[in-house]
C-alpha cells in the first residue's frame, strides 16, 4: 500500500508543507505554533527526527519525534486527509519505532486530543496504551490523552 511513497528525513524544503499540514490537521482551533521556523529548528535539532512521507503529488504525511536517553516523545504526526487509511501513518510510526529501538530508546510517549477518536484508535492499534487523560491539555481549550508504548515489551 505504501510502495508509491518515499519515507525519509525531512529537508529544509519540506518545512513549509509540514507547517501547513500541522496547522490544518493538528492545530486547528488552537492557534498555529508549529510554524515553518519552528519546523526548521526541529529539522536541525540533533535530538529530533522530522520524517516525511512523500507521494507523487507532494507531502502525504510527516512525524516529528524528540529523543531522550531512554524515552522518545512523538510531538506531531499528520497525514494529508486525502491520503488517510492508506498506510502512511503506520509507515511513519514504523520508521520512528525502528529508529528508537536502534537508538536504545525503550518507551515512546505521545498525546492526542480526546475528541480525536480516530487518532486514539490508530495508536491503540499500534500497541500504545492510554496512560492518562489531562483536562485542558491543549491550551486549556481541549482535553488530551497521553499514550505510551514500551518498545522492549512489544518485542517487535
């Protein structure tokens, strides 16, 4: 399903498309914080991977994950609405999980809006467990769920 896409580390030229997809698909109703400049800083940060999945017609999806010594934090993941349910998100997460294991990271943490039931179902299907619900996590406007996956326990 994903064979027509290329998954790779983002380049500077990807930053505007990433920022716009974040604004439109993740940050709607909250204010735009992941601007092109912030994405560029993440691309240049040694402790962060910005990964893109490109199709013939442009950006299909992206993910941004920051790595610590033992844990990683998925900051953002978005798939273009026209390309959802085609394996793009799964491929991005697979790439990030493999990279985390190679780096010796044992746990990946992330957050999603409680109201985004599709995201919650997606992460649960990938083996992430909801570990907390946080009132007002998103700018005091919307509640969020925190998820985690123990990569060593998953043993994939």
